[in-house]
C-alpha cells in the first residue's frame, strides 16, 4: 500500500543521506544537505521496487513527516528544496560543527544514555564505546516510554550505558546534539573511554 511505498522510500533516503552520497557522487554540503531534485534523479530503486524517479516531492515530504525518529530535515533555500539526515552518518563530507549544535554545559543533557546489547558489553567495558562505522558514538537524551521509540537508540537494546557527560565535558571531549535530539561525540579518536 501507500504507506509501504513511503516507508521504503524513507529507508532508502536514510541509506543515501547517511552512507551512500559520496559513492553516488551526490553533491552534499558540509551540513549534510543535498538538493531533493538531485536525489530524485538517482538511478536507484526502493525495497518496494519503486525507482526514485517515480517518487514526487510530496512523497519525500510525507516520508520525512512519517519518520518515527525525525531522521530528516527539509529546508527551502533560494527556491530549492534541500534534505539531510539529522545524524547517523558514516560519510565524512559532513562536518560535526555544521551538522550539529555543540553542547556547552552538562545541564543541556541531564541524561545521556547509550543503548546496546549484552554480546557487546564485555568488549565495551574493555575498550570503551567506539563509533564503529559512523562519524559519532550515539546517545539518547532519555529512555523510551512504553511502546515508543526514542531517537538515538534501537528499540530492541537490552543494555543501557549511562555516560557521565559532565566529567567528559570537563575533560575537553566535544559533544553535540542533532535536530532530532540525539547526543553525539567523536570521543577521543572515535572512542569514549570507559572511565566516563
Ligand atoms: C557497539 C539507530 C563492541 C555499539 C539507533 C552498537 C541510533 C561496541 C554497535 C543509531 C563497542 C555500533 C546508532 C565495543 C560500541 N565493542 N561493540 N568497544 N563500542 N559498540 O549502528 O548506537 O534507526 O553504529 O553499542 O537508534 O547502535 O538507524 O550504533 O551496538 O540512533 O536511525 O557497536 O542508529 O538509529 O552500531 O546506533 P551503530 P548504534 P536509526
């Protein structure tokens, strides 16, 4: 149905805007924005087997609106519609300072929690939280309420790691918050050390 088509479009937008823009030679600004028309001209199909070219700007708007974690931002500039992913990038054309807002004080993030899985815990406690393939380690600014999702962690996590962001900020580690309220850091060379 129509929702399946839109959800499949949303998933493809996520992959392109976070991970594939560079290899697709899609023009992306330092703040992560690309021109929607450029995106719709890519020769790709969604998992609903719909070519991107078959989608309209209204369907892009619908995919952005329906997204349960507010993964995207849309802006209009000089008569052009631009879209970006708010966080989650692996491509390095995006710059933290342009994509995100710096967290200046711990009061801006009274709760800072990373969701993960038991199978990862031993390794995390040995070597810290690593950003893995992404630009940043991801944290949520709270816990999901009943039946809801929260941006910054997956729905099926079974381990919660609470960060002492006050101590980390004092030690000079930079933290940022995205438009959809995910807390992000590059840590120290991609790692948030265990002592935090
Ligand atoms: C784990 C989803 C072993 C880490 C979510 C995680 C988030 C380690 C995985 C966003 C480790 C990386 C990001 C270590 C970290 N040893 N495992 N030393 N350090 N890990 O996908 O945080 O739905 O890159 O705990 O909601 O899971 O895509 O990060 O399990 O917002 O919008 O390595 O992705 O959002 O996995 O998820 P990821 P993540 P979306």
